[in-house]
C-alpha cells in the first residue's frame, strides 16, 4: 500500500475500502491492484473531506471511509450501514 501522506496541521487524508470485503479502493473507488493507483485523497480541511465522504456514501453504500489527521490520527469513520 502507498505510504501515508505527509499532512500539515489542518489537512486530512481519506482512504476508501469496500465495507463488505475490506478491500482497499483507489480514488476512483476501483479495487487497488497496483502501485500506480492512488489510495489517499488529501483535503485542506475536515469540512471538505466530510462533504466528499457524504457524496461517496450516497453513490456507493458499501463503502467504509476513514478520515485521518496529522500523525495518522483517526478523526472519523463513515459507513452507510
């Protein structure tokens, strides 16, 4: 899996996984199969990440989204189930 991104104080990182299988997904919500696929999406602030996560969950209900802050601190886990 790709290295966790370097985040500044306000930035957050958002990876996605398929909730039913635990498979890691890339930024296009496709199964990560190779190193060229990007897993983490970095946002400048938590509000933008939450808006994005909400839109993803509405489109694909079988997602698990975790929002990480600086130091890989888990801020929020989001699922539709």
